[in-house]
C-alpha cells in the first residue's frame, strides 16, 4: 500500500490549497481530493486527512482500515490529532 499526497496552492481565487491523494493498492489506484477555502485556516495534515477520507469512502472496511493504518504510521502529529 502506497500513499502519495500532492498539494497545489494559490491557483484559484476560491481555494488556498487543494490536496490530492493517490492510493496504490497494487491492484488499482484510488484518488481523492480536498480543498481548503480561502477563508479557512490552512492545515496540511487536515487537508491530507480530508482527501484520504474522500478517496476511501466507497471501498470495503478492511481495506480502509489498512489505509488508515498506513496514514497514521507516516505521521506522529496525525496520531496525536486523532488520539491514537
């Protein structure tokens, strides 16, 4: 399982940052995105979490559990933020 996050900033007038995630499961690639509105506080980790949530909304629970495990392995701040 491989997670890749991409961010673009300042390219539109309505959004500060657009975060995109690509999840390579070996069999398929799942993509999700999240946008930070110009009036919202920009937080890279929350953008990644929102993009990941949008990407895995329609996949089976056991696969979602593995993906979240991979996400939390990457970041101590993510574990702290979610109380893990």
